């Protein structure tokens, strides 16, 4: 099998970029703001501070279903929905033999990333969103979906120097 055919089977093309990138370009074009919003930079204000966006760093401790790829995909989609964000692409990777999952949901408003250690009942997530999306809305979805005993949340306001 040629290198081009092998890459094509993986969703990539040597000459035209990845098929995922092409799909994202189409999705991004569809999600493009109306003309009156073209100059809006989507910075947000949080407690009187103007910033590029809110970045949540979460640790799920005593969590369950961290090796269930379908459940993780559905949970990320629910987080995006309740946060009012716009999904561009989800990519999840399942690791063997422990069943951990790494992945990212690329959003028009930024991203949600996840890495799980089911053998330790632990997951690490990043949720970064700008504009009108509310990353805090995803916290309870994650707590319930993974039945976490404890959820630690750290909030960063990104891009305050650029504001």
C-alpha cells in the first residue's frame, strides 16, 4: 500500500492536508459570525476584568466510566451544549491496555480537552472558552456523567495583558 493510501485511510492526504482539517474549514465557515459581528474579538468580562477567555483546569477524583469512549464523546457534546459553545470537531484516542482516553473537542470558542486514567479513577480536563460561552456550565455535567467523588476546579483568566 502506498504512503498516500495509508495516510488517506488515517483521514489524511499528503497534498491537501488532513480530511479533518478540510471538514473543520467547512464547519468554521458555517459558524462564521454575521457581518455585524466581524469586528468583535469575543473577549469577555469576568468580575470587572476584560480577558480573552475563561480557562478552567479540572481534576475529577474518584471518577467512573473513564474508559468508555462513547460515554466520553456524549459527555463532551453535552458540556458543549450546556455551555452554549459551537462544536467544530472531536477527536478521542483510546489507549490499551489500561483503557485511558485522551482527546479534544475543538470549539469555535476554543476547546475542551480530556485525559483519563481509569486505573486510578482520575481524569484531567481543560475547558477554555471565549465569547458568550459559559465553561462553568460544564462542571456539573462532568461531575454527574463521571460520578466523581470530588471535582477540583482552578480558573484562569487568559489574555488579560492583551485586553
